[in-house]
C-alpha cells in the first residue's frame, strides 16, 4: 500500500445527485466534466494507484435541498470492495437534531464507519455553536474522529453570491479551536489547507494535540508556502494525505507530493503513518491487506 487517502468522495451517480445545482460551476472550476463512474470503475481508480481510500457520505439537505449519499451506501462500499475501501466517513445533517444524533450513533456502532465528516459551509452551521455540542460529545464518547471542512470550497465557486453559501462557517478560528478545547479527547481533522486562514490553522495544529489536517483538494505545488515549510518541521506528525477524489487523482497528488522535496521520513508519515495513528486504522488496514491478497490469488 502506497498511501491511505483519508478524503474521497464517491464518483458514482450518487455524487452528482448530492452536488446537484452546484455541478456546472464545479465542472467549470475543474475545467472538465465529472462523468459518473460505475462502482467497479471507482474501485479500480484506487487499486491502480495502490491507495486505500476512505469515502465520505453526504447530507446537507436542510441548507441546500440536494440529495443525500447515505451512510449505508458508504459502509456497503467497504463490504463490496474490502481490498480498497477502508470504513469511511458518516455524514449527518446537524439540523436534523435528535434524528441525526441517532443516525450518527448507528453509523459508528452498527455500520462500523470510522468517523464523521462535517461540511459547515454546505450544512450552514457554526461548529462551535453550543446547539451542536451534543454531536461532538457523542463523537468523543464513541471515540469517533471528526473530519471538518475548513477554508474556501469549490462548491458554489464562480456562482452569483457563491450559490448562497457562506465561507465564514469554515474559519478555523474560532470554529475548530473552540471545539478542540472543549472536547480535548475528540480527534479533529481539519479538511484541506484552510485557505485563506492557513496560518490560523497552523497555530491550532501547533497548540492542540487533538487537531490534525488533511491536505486534500489542493495540488501540492499550490499548498501555501508557510504550511509547506512546516510539513517537514513542526507539523510532520499532524498532516494526513487526502486527494478529494474525484476532483483530483490520488496517484497524481502522491507523485507531486513526492517531488516537493520534503525531509526524509516525512513522506511516509504524511502518506500513511499519521493516518494510521491518528485514526487508529491498524486493524482496518490489516483487513484490507488480507482482502487484497485474497483478490490477487
Ligand atoms: Zn471533499
């Protein structure tokens, strides 16, 4: 296994249903159409790049009115393709209240998903708003890490009024810093380099042991210089590799990262060692490796 990709979205028809009215602007930004793939084609994309992937569900219905990618679908991908998909990320819409809390617990306990992903811009909520604290409390008690989108987003980009989406929900200070302080045993991964608030994110990463960052969604050469410099230094145990597939190709991001001239030993940490430790993935990776051996016989 070359890497663990902690941040992937399904490229199947479920993806276009969840992106909905934002698709045209997203395709314009990426400069290419996003053709829906079959499940087998999607699995093959990761097999070819020798990557174990963690896929993400979707539910921002209350705010965007778009379709849901269910937690059952994400869990089923691991069941159907155990050699390439590690148990991924559950998503619940925080505005669905008690129903969402129950669904989150079911997704972790019964479906055995690894953690939960949150998209404050799309879901229209501030993570540090105390009304949503029961979610962090539950995740902390379940030992389930949370992956929270930080910084700007491709969704709504280039649309009038950004499609009505507000970036302020994804600002690391105070959103992430507050919940990291109030839930010190909750493992938090800031998704993406948090631009234009990368320096705020670096400060939190240095200050709080329970906070990490995935560098998904950015071609390595465009990762802000301050962050890139710290990746080899003070943040070498805090950065997790992610691609943001299907927007970006996992293999291409890995190749480009390898060319960035990071210090010896740091590449292995970013490619998989940090994810193994922070997300406690050892057993899940062993199971995937066993499935891969079985498949190659
Ligand atoms: Zn993403």
